[in-house]
């Protein structure tokens, strides 16, 4: 993680013992662009609740009813701020939609920390810190690993699925994936290499239909890499078509139970873990430190660790406990 050893020690210390006392419980609101039906957000929720319990804060997490709805998230932010919290923790999946809300919150003295997704423009809004994955770097790491799995000779066709072309997190991951693939293409000038892009959609049914149609037109496809975890749906398409595991290499993001199942079955070759539990836990600790010790909120990189099939069994237990 890109934090100083002192910052890390203070955060860990706050998590392990009571620390300075507060006259009244902190009031903290967390808003996200995801719905409760999206399995990804459950470790974020658990991390948030665990941290709030440790510092005995009054906490509320607000989901959207429609997964990815920026409008609903903005309404949730307004509703949460109406209760005069000490801090707002929020995902920033859009570069414009939340700027005024965040500016108004800061003007009232509310601590604002971005988690999971951030404005792509430096200084684009007044949030004080970002706690989450380095998204372009994560996409690049996925592409660099997956290229090591490509055939050593012959033509290669790679499809890159951009799960939500309007969302910061998706476009940033895609930029890293494409950079890694283009570097590999440039390093292999004597080979026939095709790199295509597709709006693959933000749900399993849409991804299955769109990627399935691409595979119909391009049966020679070597690999499908995407910015989310809907490659699980693509694995199901391959199974339904009796295509053997590994014939089309698959890679994506996040560690969920269905991802682990398809890894064990041999259909998914790699996923990037952004450690969502930390994205819920660490912002609360930073609010606590800001209020008790006067430390300014700081950026924390929650990682871009690659999860491979050989690790799936070890991670399954942690996922079942809501930690991964």
C-alpha cells in the first residue's frame, strides 16, 4: 500500500485499542453506487460496520436500488448529509455528479473521503482522500499476467469488455488493460494480434448476450478480459457451448463466490482483488484519527493483488466470512 509506516501504524493502532475518547459518538454516512443485490459490496459493508463498532460510531450505509445509478446515489448523499454527519464516505464513479454535494459538505465542516472509485481528474472535487485500488495500474497488471498465458505462436484475438463505459472505475481499468495488451502487441510484431473492445454491460445477462454474440462471430477468440466480474457469465456461456476450460482465457476483477467456483473449474485464469473490506474499514479509521488526533485523511492503495486458481481454495473461507 502507498502509505507511510507511521500512517499505517496509527491506523492499525486505532483499530486495536480504544485510543482517545470522544464526548459524543461520531456520525458517519457511507454511500455507494451499488445495490444490495451486488455481492461485491458485502465485504465493504462488513468492513464499515466492523470499524464503526470498534470506535462505537453511529453509522449508516446507503445503497442504490438500481445497481450503478448515479442519480440514486446523489439522492442518498443528500439524504445522508441532511442528518448532519461528521463524515461522508462515498464512491465517486462520475466526475461531475457529486461535485457540488461534496463542496457543500466540506463548507459545513463534514469530512469527505472517497472510497472504491475516485474522480479521474486531479483536484476534480473537494474530497480529502481516496481509499481504494489504483485502477489503471490494476488493469495493467491483469493484462500483463494474462499475456503470459497466451499461446506461444499463432494468431491471437483478445476482447476487452468495458462493463460500464460511463463509470470512472470501468474506464480507468480498461485503460490499463489496453495499455498492457498494446505493449505485448508491440513486443511481438511478427504475430497476428487483434485487440477489440466491447460495451459488455453491467449485469450477467447482458454480458452473456453481448460477449456470446462476439464469440459467435469470432470463434477464434483467445481471451476475454473485462473490467468487472461478469466474466463469470461468459464462463457459463462457454460451458453451455461445451467449450473446454482454457480454450478462451478469462480474466476480470474482484473475488466473489461464483468467481472462485469458475476458477476451480478452470474457466477463469485470473482476477484482481481490490480488498473491499479495507475500503469499508479504513475510511472510518481515518475519520476517527482526524477527529481525535487531528491527522488529515490520507490516500491508501488497497492493492491490485492477482488471485490465481491455485489460491482459490484458500480464499474461499475468507469470502464466506465476508472478508474478501
